[in-house]
């Protein structure tokens, strides 16, 4: 993960780049890389997920690292899951809110429940990346999610990903969740490649 900060700490011009390969976290998954987690400025054709999450994902700023994808290296390098996030800049006064996940979805053309479960794991890894980005750019290590049309997940799947109902003090309305407990572990995993630069 590489962070290129803006001129001031917590500035929304901060750019994030990630390109990392991970083995499956399942027991017995083997040592070879299963997932590629990367930032992307591609438009993704043909569409790998439902239209609304993809629309929200495409509207995020890919050049600043706001679009993330998980690719299945064991299945023709196809997109397994995607996630978009919004950078919450530090306000003039008070605490900064955690970055917000604006789109989250797994691949839509799956008829195998077991494979969908694996792709939910890939999405969970992207959520961990988003929380790690929040920790690296805002020193919180927590990320938020409002369940709306950009989030193609059931309430049960959101819970399975480890998100919990968030605090009203964060200022988000609606069905709001937060996640953060797994971010330090992922940061440790990525530590050999972590970098930081000033714009």
C-alpha cells in the first residue's frame, strides 16, 4: 500500500495505491496466492456485479485509489468482489468521521453457494483494506457503511463480514455500520510494502 498525502494531514487529495496478493485465509487453502487486491481506475467491462453497485463504484475517483477490486487468481483472474470508499477529510473542529464504504458487491454470475461464500471472503479482505487505509490516512482504523443501493449485501452478509451497527455520533443517517477490528492485522500483513509520500 502506498499513500501519497496532500499538502496537509487528512486532506481529501490524498491518493492511495495498493496491489497485493494473498493466499486464501481458509484452513488448508495452500500457500499460493488466491486473491489479488488492487486499486483500479478501470471501468470494468463486461459488468461483473449488479448495475447500481457498479454505477456507484465507477463514480468513485479511481485515480485517487477510491476503487478497489479483488481478483480470483485461481479462476481466470476474474473479478470476485469490488468496493468503493469515500475519503472523509479532517474537519476544522471536532473529530474526523471514518472513511465510508459507498459500494460493495460480489460477482453476480455465481450459481455455486460455496464459491459465493469464498467471494464474500474476498470482499471481507477489501473491507479490511479500507479500514487499513483509514488507519493509515486518519489514524482511526475504522470504516463505515450505510446500507443503500450501492451495497449489494443482505443484512446477514453484512454481519458475517464483521460489521456492527455504528454510532449516531459519526453523523451518518440510515442503516449505518462500522468495521475496524481486523485492520491492524492486515496492516501487519502488508507492512513490508507500506509506503508514504507527500504530494
